[in-house]
C-alpha cells in the first residue's frame, strides 16, 4: 500500500480533509464532503496492522487494550490528527489533515460581529457543530489573534494537540489529555492555578468540566470551548442537562451570567465545488440571559433572529445570505436548514 506520507501528500494536493483506512476497502478520503477512493488497492489485515503500529508507536499496546488511540503528527509537511481504532478485530485509521498555518480570523467567513469575540476578557464562548465543521480551526484562529494582539497567558487543553501556536505577545501552554494531564476536568482545575487569562477546552464532555469552566468564567477568565450541538439553544440545554435536576436551576442562573456568545457552524457545498461556512451566531443579550435563566431555550432562536442590529444571525438566516450572495444553491440551503419553509420563502 501507499505510505502514510504518500497518502497525506495526495490528500493535501487534492484538497481532501480526511483519510480513512479500512480493511477490505481501498484507501479513501473525504473531498468536498464526499468519501471517495484514493486508489483501487484493497487494504489487507496486514496492511492495516502495519500502519496502526507505525502510527501508534509506543501507544500500540494501549490501542490493543483500550480499542482506540488519539495522537497528532506531521506527515508530508502537514500536521494531522490521528485516530486509530479496532473494528472486527482489525485496526482502522482516520486521519484529519490540519491546515499548514493557522488561518486569519477575518478569512474564515464568520459573521462580521464574531470578530469582536476576541475582545472579551472573561466569560464563556462556545463554538459548536458536528465533527468536521471547522470548530478547531475557528478556535485556533481566535486564540492566535489574541496571541498576536494581547499580552497574557493562554492555556489549552486538547485531545490531541492539533494546531501548534508560536507565542508572540502571549505566553502559551498547550496540554494534551492523556499525556500532560489525565482528563479535561483535571487539566482545567489545574489551569486555575497557572495564572491564565484565556483557557481553551477542546471538548466540554462532562459535568466536572462544565462546572469548572463556569467557575473559571465567574472568577474572571475567558474560556473557549466546543460542543457537538447543532444550534445555540441546544448548546445551552446540553450544558444544563449534564447536571442533576435539582441543580439545573442554579446552573441556568450561573450560565446566564457567564455565557457571552455561541457560534454554531456547518460546512456546506459551495456552488461550483468546495465548501463554505454557514454560521449561526448568538450574542448573549439581556433578553437571552432571561430566557436561559427561565429555561425557555425554545425561544432563543427567535431572540437571535431579532438581534441582527448587533450582528446576531440564525443558521437559516446565514444560509439565505449564502444563497443571495451566489455562494450556494437554494437546494443546498433547504437541505441544511433548520426551518426549510423559512429558507424556501426567503432564499430567492
């Protein structure tokens, strides 16, 4: 089979985002959202075992015992996020190609008002969306902007470390879960003793992590985090629902006071090829704080829709804008819409 360097070089050349190596299938990559063959050579069990041993290195025993391993390495000059896992007794591999350089924030296609998020000094800012929606890239661009424009200390907690920052005006510590600290919650608690101004939590997975993130924001830190949710209101519900029912009223109150904004991302098919970012942007206004406190999250979408004057935007409004600017088709917008009828009426 092709070497990992050859596979990555080919994927990079063709503009693919991910590589999949699965026993019994040819190597595949994801290009413009579609998973297609890279060549016709079918991978054998020995091929998969060899590449797993190569990618895991000393962690191969962990993969055998636990069933999966995460890592990040550079191949063919391109840093990649690695996930090796066992399925039906044979290793499989998923490689995510990361950008060579951290992109500039203004070049990502975010709503213009979202560029102001880096000016906050405390609170919680969430970037949400499905896997592969560009959350890590958006967060990296925000942190790098802070790095080049503000004097302070940034601590990141990642699984694994993806983008490597070059400290400029900021001191930066990047900690990898499983190597530098045991878990997100342990690393986050420790970070509060490390004099940070900004904390990045790669994924807010559990109650301990979310509770400590809220505490960090309450004590004057700026916390960036991710969730796998499809809207801002879903993000609020996800954070609250990890707590027992008896604690949820208090958590809603605390969250309403520290949450600053939520960006929810989708990468959708661009007209003529490639993909473009569609982004819902919730700026937490006094009205939205009241909705969070009262548990009225179904009404958040309406509140976002009426906040255009300060830069807020629902996902459906973002899709309509992309249609009107000629970047995506009306059919694509309808496919990705939360309210298809709204998009049908307005995407003309």
